């Protein structure tokens, strides 16, 4: 039977012919009965195990943290000198290849490529899993030039101009950034930097934009490769570059437009939105979004980039639609917000209508009803189903004045009941997509102020992150023929604990970011957790998003139904490849550690 060992299984596919012969010669077969301990907690391992049949549970005391099935292997951590940790108990009669530890360590010392596998972090495993798709992405970018992408025409403002003029110009031109002139120098000011200066630092709206602007421009030539543009954006953590033709500034290149160009159709979506004059134009652009996701994913673009691209384009569609329906005077005194995955900029496929309005002052009820009803109905035509919880602009609870929201926040903080916690969680993810974003900034500050020092509310808020646990059976078919034991709900077991746990920590620390990965990046600079754990958390979150998207595209449900459909979050781990299963197990282990961190941080066990 050792002759049947599958050397195509990673990492054994990295062995030379002579190394394969040495390993095959030393292989043994082990049989273990149900309930038998294969490796005791804290014990050294004399063998490395590769399962042929059956299932083995990895247990941390009484908790099952992973289940290993045919083709899986354990325990690589003991090979590389990590402290001997959890116990491995047979859940269903198991047959294993036994590879002597001494031999495997010798091969690890001799074969750097083979050794790399055992030293990989979860981030590196994800990279290895995506390596083939990455090469396709690079090929698409290598031949494309910056000038071929959609470049936004430059819009300049004088450095001496007041901040409110910059905001007005951005709104009028529907821009997120302006170029700033001071003599021969050029800088850039963004909507976010203006918001930070005026709302967070309290600078007067009459303050000149010069001191707010960034004067060290990161630019790229129009004839340069789009690949280099993406590298620059990643290196400097930017969402846009200044484009030059020689020394002349010819426009701004947005990250969304770089990523959009990966598809033959996606850059058309951005252009369709920018040039839309009617609802029908926007409807066409919205329908093209599903095809955009399919092409970007098939081309090898990573999930965070897909989500960023889709969220940006969806936001443009909503903003343009709202402007067409509401009119300039209405929009000037209101802020259209999106929540849920759209608010977190994690939308991949179409979501339900999680949106609301913040009004500067009361609006004529008849006009408000007309605007909100038309907006809801138009989104229905675009393929966005109504929110099951009625979190939509047509619900008076979510179309209120700023003062009404402030009163709501005080009530939520005082009551701390389930409904209040749920509403706070929804609003915490709000992002402005149209109208005056300053209204949302003021509302968010009011929410933070109302919850400041209210530990009881924050504890109750954080409890939801612990609402679901990973069931004992889903990671493998523990009982042959029982289909229900194969199901793993990656939303309950992976996505939700990360999203809500991070949201709880962000709310406590008054973080204005809404994107889960952005929140993690901010939290890694605090005593809550370190950078290596933050990276594992980011990669685990990405793994769950990837699995969810693959599941939905594989079922052919991309074109209809909300992105939050529970049916599209259930997977069968046995249908995954061995490396995918290992990455999934690593990711679930990270979630377990994160849940423990949240419990400890908010002292949930004491409640």
C-alpha cells in the first residue's frame, strides 16, 4: 500500500525522485479505532500522519478545533519545533500513512521548497493557493497601459480657497479628490482629508485647503503599465494616482478603474455610470455588475479588490440614481447612507436594500415619501431586493433628521435591549454615498458620544460575536451517508464572528472605518492584538469570502437574490482540495482564537 502514496499531494509534490523513493521505503501504515488517541496533548510525535480513510479530531481539551479527513495530514507544528499542543483523537476508524519524523526532518533540511510548506503562515498558504490565478492577473495587466484605463480629468482649486469651496466643487463635479495649486506646486486634497480636518479636528470650514492637502504627489506616466500603477497604489496604500504626460498633469487614476480594466466589460460599467442621464442607463450598468464579478474572479483578482471595485461602482450607481430622483436641493440637505456589507464595502454580489437617510432638517412629508418610494422602486428594478428587516429609506425609522438620530442613539444607549443593540450594529457600518457626508460624520460622532463609558451596552453589543459556534460535525462526514454532517455554514462559523467582533472593538475605540479589513489594520496598532495575528485575521476573513463567492457562482445564483442569502454560505468541506481544507481549518482556528480574545476583552464570561 505504501506504493500507492499520492506524491501529487502538496507539499509532497515538491520532492525529487530520490526523496520520493526514500520516503516510500520508510512509509508504514497505521490503523486506529474510534476513540483511540493518535497523538496525546503535549506528547512528541514520532511520526507524521497522512490520513488514507476515516476521520481524526484535533481537540483543545474538550473543544474540537479541527477535523481531519482523507488526504489531510497532521501535526506539522510539532515538526518545526512548536510546543506539542492539542490531542488528536479518532472520530471514525482511521487508516494513516506513518512517515518517520526523523526522515521528514532530514528532507526538510535538504529541500528548501519542501520546508517552506511547514513554515508557512496562513497568509502564505492563501498566497500559494492563489498563485496560479495571480499569474493570470499579472498577464492581463502587463500589456495594458495607463492611458487605456478611465482617467478622471483634473479639477484644480487654489491652495488659498476655503475648505467649503472644495467640498462644494467635489459635490458639483461628483469627485472624491481635487488637485491643489500653489504657484508651480501641485498637491491633492480628498473628501476624506477634508472631513477629517473639519469634522474630527474641528478646523473652520473657512480654513484654506493648502495646509490640508498632501503635497508629495505619487504620480505615474500615462504611457506606463497599469501593473506599475497597481504596485504604486499598494506600496503607498493609495486609492488614486496623479497621471502625467511628460510633466503635465492630465488627470487622476482611481484604484477602482485599474481593477475594472482587468475585465473587457468592467471599465464600461464605470463609464456607463459616469455618463448616465436616465434611470434606464443606470439599470443597464447595474445589470453588468454580475458579469463584472464573474470576470474579475475568473481572471484571478483577489476578493478584497473585487469587493472594493464592486462597492465603489455600486456606490456611484446609487449616488447617481439618488441625484436623478431627489434633485440637487434635496440632496444638499440630506445624506444617503448604505449599511450592511455595502456600508462595510464588502459587497461582492447584489445585496438587499440596507439604506437610510439623514436629513439636516424636517422635509415636506409628501416629497420625502415620493423620493424614498421612487428610490426603493428603482432599486427593485435594478435587482436589489427589499430588506427583510425593512432597513430602507421608505421606513421612517431610517429616514430621519440628524436630531432624531441623536435622540435614537441616547435611547439605544439607555435601554441596551436586543433591538437597540441590533440598530447600533447596523448604523455602525453606515457609509455615505450621496448628499452631504458631513451629516453622517456628525451622526457617527453622536453615536460614539452616546456610548462613551457605557460598558454594559458594549458588553451586550459584543455578545453577538459569540452567538454561533462551529458545530462538532461539519468539518467532515463523521457518519457515512449523513448529508447534514457535511454542512459548514461559513457565515455563522467564520464571517459573522470576525465582522461583529471587529465591529465591537472598533465601536469601543471610536474608529470611523467601516470596512472590516480597514478596522483590523487600525486595531493592530492597539494593545488588543499584534500585527501577525491581525494578518492571520485578515487572511481568514478573505478565505471565508472567497469560499462564499465560489459557492454562489458555482450554484449559478449570482444574478438574483440578496448577497446575504444563507443558502449561499453553506459548503461541504469534503468537496474542497486538501490545501483548501487545510487553509479552512487554519482559518477556523484563527476565528476560535479571536472569539476568545473578544470574550476576554469584554469579559463576556462574567455577564
